[in-house]
C-alpha cells in the first residue's frame, strides 16, 4: 500500500487506505454538500468558458 495511511475497514474486516475509499465522485459529492455555493460557482465557471 505504500505510504497511504490506513483508516478504514472494508466489509471483510481488512484495513483499507482512505485514498482507496474516497474516489473523485465521492469527494465531489462531499464538497458540494459541505459548500453548496461551490457547485453553483463551478457551473458558472463552466458556462463562461
């Protein structure tokens, strides 16, 4: 696993790195939940480009 910190257990009870659990889609959903204005800002930026 390299130098990834171990922070979760999977369904089988094995330790899993947080980097393997949090993929891009899950992080995007979390950021949009914590900061709803972020989603609106990103949509505006995409529209202007």
